[in-house]
C-alpha cells in the first residue's frame, strides 16, 4: 500500500510539475509577444483637418461608416467589451480627453497609427482593433475622422486594461485566439490620398472595407459559421451564393434601414444595421452595387 501511495504521489507530482512548467512556458511566450515594440510602424505627419465640414464628415465616418461606437461606446468613452471567465477581459479605450482618456496623450500621428496599424502611443499592439479594415481609409477621410475625434466631449471613465487569463493565453500562443491585428496585417500598405465618392462599385467596396463588412463577413464576404463573440450567430454570406442573392436593392435598403429581412425576420443585433442604415442613399446604393459584383462563395461550415 505504501509503495502504491508513493508511486501515486510521484505521478501526481510529475503531472503538477508538468502543468506548472507548461503554464510558465505559455506565460513567457505570450508575454514576449505582448511586449513586442512595433518600431517599424512609424508615426505619420498627418494632422487633423479643420473646419465644420471636416468635423461633420468625420462624425459620419466614425459613427455611421466605421462604427467606432460599437466598441468604444456611444460616447466614445470606452467600455468592457467582454469578460469571458478563464479566457480574459477585453476593454476598449476611452478616446476622449476626459480622465482615463487617450486623446490628451496621443498626437494626431499617434492616433492615426492606432487606427491604421493597431499600435498604441508606446508602440505596442492594441487588442481587438480591426485596423486591417481602417488601413484602407483615405488620407483625406482620416484627417476628417481625426478632426471629429478631437471635438469629442470629455468622458471621465477610467477603465481596467485588457487582460488575458490562463486559458486565453494558451489559446493565443496556440494560434487559436487572434488577439492582435498588428501581428497579422501588412503594415506596408499605403492608403490612397483620396477616394472619389459616388454611386460606383469602387466606392461601394471602399465603404464595405472601412465599414467593417469584410472584417466581420471575411474578406470574401462568404460569412462565418460561428459568431465573433460567445453567443453571437455566424456572420451572413453576403455573396450572390448567400441569401442576398435573392434580394433586390429595395430589400437591401429595407434591411439596413429597419433591421427586417424580406421574409419578415429580424436581423440579429450583432449586426449594427441601425448604424449602417444611417448611410446616405448613395452610399447604400454603392455598397449594394459592389456586393452584386462579388464572386459567389459557399458559406463556411466550421
């Protein structure tokens, strides 16, 4: 009996030691990536545009097109986006000049770098920042966006940092939890100076890109089998092979403006249709024109 107990104790001790060593390895590997400095991503010399027209255009881009308030809250004061037990807690930044906000310590160039490259003022990666979409924004639109952000009323909201717990770190190191866009995106892509607005396929693709359609529905717009957050449904297939293949332009307008599909069913709140529906008629029509040109693709099953 004593021999059996001794062997059992040694076995359990070995398992515990292996677990501890594994946790240390995961922590060290994840921490090294967290602390990486993206020195190669330079701070640009772009400055916020000036004038009421620029601020108005910037507000339209921030609220309606890019939908910054979905993550940063309606007042842009930031929020705890999700707290998923052993995975961790994701917190968005307070973008205002209030207590806990970043506006006062970020230059215009640093704000642009955060938006385009998901890199903060200190040169480290920002979590869950969809910069691959925003990097396509023209310099002119970016200047207008910065102009609006600089006019935000101060919100005094001090928030905890984004925290990755043990399981989250393990999944992150294993490549199963895409946390930092800065690790995956091409930082050498250069945005256009301007993009011509109009009811065109090209402008529709531009709006669909900076508006997050490709970020949520995948670059092919074929959708996803699962939601991007726990409890969310998968993103719909927006190609002609999906349900939009049977819609008319009028159906598309109604869905974005009312949240109701042609069959009478409601669109899940995970899709920010209430914001997209505030686009102008010409913008919605341009996006529709673009979606009709996308190659058909099957909806992923996993």
